[in-house]
């Protein structure tokens, strides 16, 4: 869930910290979110999100299932278009994901 919390932290004002004690340093998704405007610092096993800055659409890569869903969430709140490469990562974990997003009003294209 931590990639999702990173997006929430980006949208909130102030600073948020995520600590992964099980897999220290597993914050590769932050560099993809940074392409959309996420501001962050990594100090040891702590990921600090500096929130309150707008996210903008960008071309990003889904590094894994959870990072991919976080990029979708960020893309939905970002200004402009977001393109997610390797989106198959997302679909393998969520049944009828594209259809569900569209039914909720998401402007989604696949392919």
C-alpha cells in the first residue's frame, strides 16, 4: 500500500514519511512519480514526501503491480495526460480494471 500512500502524501499539504522496515529502500516508484511532479527525499529507509505540489501528466512506467496502481491514481488527479508503460502489471492484479475505471468516469485508453 505504500505507493498509494505516497500519492496521498503528494496531494496533502506538508510532509509525510513512509518507512519500510521489511524491504528497506524499496522506493523505486518515487522516481516514476517524480516525473509527474512528486517532490521527495530518501534518507536511509525513510521516504519523505513533500506534499501540496500539483501533479502533472507524464509518461511513466509501472515497475510492479502496486507502483502501477499508484501511477493510475496519480494520473487521475494530475493535470494533463498520463501514459503508463508496462500497464500489464496493473491488469494482472485487478479484475476488469479498465472497465471499472471507465464506469467511474475515468478517461482511459488502452493500447
